[in-house]
C-alpha cells in the first residue's frame, strides 16, 4: 500500500535516515520500533509529507508519489495520530470529527444536526460513548485520542500511522483501541504502529521493522521473532556477545557495605510509574535499565521532586523528603542531571561561572549579596577538577561542546555537596573523548562516597558502570540484577520476559 | 585576492554587528548629541540639559522595572496605570503629609506588583495577559479614587519636582540613583542572578531548585514600585494629579527604551546601562525633531525606525 525504498534524509550534522526500505501492506499492522534517535519520527514525517526525502522514493498504491505538504498526504488517505492529540480543543467533538469536511446544507451552511448525528454514529460504531456536543478538551486524553482515531477512520484513511497511541491511555481504553485497530485491519487498512511496549506489539502487530541509527536492522513477520532477539536488536546488542573488559571507562565495583542513603518506596504516578522501589548505598552506582518509555526518567524526576507523585516515599539518610519540590529534594542532598540537557539543564545564555554557581548561590551569599571571591574560587576548583574546556569562566555555556556542558552541570551539582546523584543519560550526545571522561568522573564520585543512580540507553555503559541494575518495564520494577547477574544478557532477558499471567500470543 | 577579502569580510561584519549590538545605542546617543551641538541653536545650555534630564527621568525609572520583567522573559504592561494609581493616591493622602502620601503610593505600586507576580508565578497566566488585566484595573481604580485632574499644592513636593542640588535636578538624581541600584541588584545579588537564570531557562531553573515563584513575584513588585515612584515624581513635577492621562502609553515607551538598549525580549539578560541610554536616545530623538520644527508624527516614525533597528540587531544576536 505505502512503501519507501532507499530513503535517505540528512539534517545538518545528522544522518537521520540512510537507505531505508519500509513497506506497509493493506490489512496488516506493522510495528515500527527503535530507540531514541533511531529515525522513527523522521520516517513517519516523510511518510506523512511533513519532510521531503533527500533521496529515495515513496510509492503509494503502486504509483510513486511526492507529498509536499501533510495536507496532500491526508487527502490521499494517509492519516496520522500523534502522541499529543492535534485537534482543536475548544471545538465540539463533532466539529473536530468533521473539521474541514463538514456536511453542508442549503446555502452552504454547516448542517449541524446531520453532523451531530453522523458523529454520534461514527463514534458508536467504534464503541465510544461521548456527548458529541461537548468541547473536545473536556474529554480525557484517552477519549480525545479515540476521537482522533475516529476522525482518521472517518476520512476513509487507507493508511493510519499511530505514534505511541497508548502512552496516556487507561487499560480499558487500550483495549478499545486495539479493537478498533483490528477492525481497521479487517477493512484492509494499512496500520503503522509505533510503540515500545513489547507486550502490545506481540498482541497486535503482524510485521515489524526495527530501526537503529537511521538504518533498518530487521524487518519481517513478528511471530517469527522472539522477544529476546527483538530487545537485543532495539538496544543494538548481541546476545551472548563476548566483550573484552574495559570498553568503557568504568573501573567496575565499588565498596558497598554501608547503610543505604537513598531509599525509595512505592513510587506511583498514574499511567507512568507503578510502585517503584529501590535503594542506593553511598559509594554505589545503581543502574536503571529498561527500554524507552519504561519509566526510567520519570523515576529519576520523581525522586528529585520534579514530577508530582500520587504515592510513594523518598528517604535520604533516614530523613523523609517532601514530595513534589525540587528545592526540598536538593536540600535533602538529591541532585538530578536531567536527560534533556539543553532545555532542562544548562542556562545557555549565561556564563560558565553563573551556571556552575547557580544552585549554590544562596550558600555563597551574605544578606542576599553574592560573594564573588567565593564564587570564583568554587568555579575555578570545579573547572580544574572536571577538566572543563572553555575559553574562560565568562564564556556562554551555550557555546560549549555537549561534553563540557554536561561537566558544567555536574559542577553545578557537586558545588552543593550532594549525597545522591541521579544521572539521566549523562553521556548522550557527547563525543567519545568526553564520554570516557564523564564515565571516569562518575566512577571517581562513587569512590568518594556519593550514591549514584545511573540511567543510560547505552547498555554497555549501564552494565559496566553499575554495581546493581534495577530493570524497569512499563513503569514497574521487573527485576533487580546483582553480582554476577549484572550482564547485558540478563538485562535483555529481564526486559524481554513475558509478564506473568499473560500468554505470549 | 578575492578569497582574502572574503575571509576577512565575514568576521569583520560579524564583529561590526556585535559592536553595533553592544554599543549601538551609545553611539546613537553620541551622534544625536553631536548633531544637536552643531545644528540646534540654544542646545548647549545647562537649562536645556536640565529639562532633558527631568523629562527622561520618569520613563527611565519605569524602564528599569520593565528591564527586570523582560529579563525574566516577561513584560509589565501595568506600569502606566500604576503611575496613574500612584498620582491618585498621592493627592488623596496628601493631608497626612507628602512623605506618607508618597509611601502609600509606592506601597500601592508594590501591591499591584504582587498581584501581577501572583497571577504569573502561581496561577500561570502569561505575563502579557496578567499585566494587561492589572493595566485595565489599575487605571480604573485610579479614576475611581480621583475622577479628574486636581492641582497638588505642596511645598515639599514642589521642591522635589523642580529643585536641584548643584544644578542637578532631584528627579535626575533619583533616576540615576535607582539605575545604579538596579544595576547593583542585577549584578551582585542572589535575587538578580536567579531572575536572569529564570529568564534564560525556566524549566532548568526549576530543576536547579531555584525559588522560581518567589523571584518572579519580587521582580513584578520591583517593577510596580518603580512605576509608582515614577508616578510620584511626575506628579511632583507637574504639580497636578491627572489620573486620566498620566502614564498613558508609558508601558510602550518603557519597552522601547529597554529593547533599544539591547536587552533581549527572550530574557536571561538585563542591560541597565543600555536601558538608560535607550531612554535617553528616545528623549533626544524627540527633542531634536521638535527643535527642528518637525511635526510629532515624525517623532513616532523615527522611533519606529530605531525600534526596528534595535530588533534587527537583537535578531542577529539570537542566531549566533
């Protein structure tokens, strides 16, 4: 139905897709998987006319096409349902459903009665019961997503692309969604389904394409692929692969006999985390393993007070931390190096000096006046200790390389003398040399008695850097790897494990 | 040969642009001064400079508060109404003595700032909308308190409005003092640093554990209080309270001064010196055109040109 051949797309500095072949067939649900930056979104955007490919051909219904705008793709029968619902929140459900193709009466005016009746029928047909007169935004996110889906179906779409449609749905809604997808499949619609939830994929999809670093690493029927192989491909690892020690700059184990400094119990956030518990001792590096969307970053953010939790307790050195307040967490000695360094970490327009001193400012001031000599001393110490390469303390952080930005952030937190350091993807997007340096640093910090929680999509880094690994899946802890079990194989096995009480169909 | 010029041309142009961004506003002031020295009769006189300084003082004081708000990636549209509110309260409470009345006026400005800040920081309303609400409400309240123009007869206020020490008008002195104070707050205090960090990246500031809400409220309190001070001084100079027209369009003049002075609207940076120069530049521009008998409409067009130039320079900075 819709296929691309030899597709390449380059953005300044990044090869997003290279020679990708992909075919979505009528009457099939085709899973598209891959970690962050693998090229899924780019591929989807090429398919739906948002981007134009540099090279390669898009064939639709047997004929080569070239969509210049998303609208053209839509009119041709390709519908997309994005993660965030892109409808008009203030308009009624019915109006959203018929947006741009409202039934007209005489005089060319919108025939509201007919529109409401047809909207109601369309939604009923999908097993959704909502009042079509209500504004869309009054519905829950799940219901909104169903409306988006109904819209896609109603426009006689022949290809439906869904980008992580279940990420904000209740189990019941997921069930309805799957029913609808199966119905679409029976109607001969080609469905492209993007998700990281292994169980969903195996329940729903017929074929699968795995992307990694902009290339297709596997494509074929899903039933023939076992879970472990799939996990291995998504992470870009081989099962049973023998590797020499010391590929990363981690030294291995640390002394871990002390009392726990961080204890987290029963962390729960609706739809995202379910009863996550873990603990870290001083001088220990605990890894958080799992696929994208398994709740690793959410766990770190919840511990750091940056994400409000429904239930759960965080205790640092025996003292409970007030939930939902970054300031309280920082006072308790928890520091978070966020995943999104550019938008949540650095202050790009401020100098290296300001960035390092930022969090520690109150401690470096007297009566609200900043003590510049002390700031200079601290900035100098950390620039030397972390080997930050900058033209000087007054250079803007936005101008530094990724690795040095990351070190500036580390310095910001170390200046506070934290007890617990949460590192979310500390080496992502930084060059090899800086990566090794950051890894060495993490090691040194743990040796100095810091408790470190490490999140990394780089499995090798995670395994070699951690003393223990807590494996998350769909927002819940599925296993904890300790001692000799801290291996890539065990990690992949833990992620691939079929949940208890469900059959692997 | 061509390569050589090309290779040298680009960085030169970039450097020129950077110089323009950093010193353009000062150069503008200098050029206008030189032009007036040469071509405007009676420009070089102590009396003229006093007049200019007295006229620019209220705008400058308001612009200082505006620069703080803009530095946090916000804006304060309520400043003009705060001036009106200040003038109403000043004449209402004049019976308790001029200093008590002035204090009440400034406190009212701070209260408006608290309202602005609370809407922005706690309720999460966008600054432009929140302060727009207070702009409408403030002017309305000012008119309720004092429905029409009223003369203000008070020797102390009159002295404040037209007096001088060593030939420098009080108004200019106060404005200069407040400018120095603002610069000090921005550069040297925890509050100033935190405000800039919030302006540069709000999510990062929150994750870094900064008291984002408290700082934002304080920024708008400063802006409100400064606007109220400007209102009191303007009343003292005019020897009259006119809540209908005092401070009207002041928010736009203040934003102009701040933007022309090189403070980016995207936050994270406050240029106090630039703001002073920006206010001065607009003042000189107006004077120059008036003294050469050009109609006021020309002034507006000239202002527009300056704003466009300033924004153009800022845009280039954003790209780099």
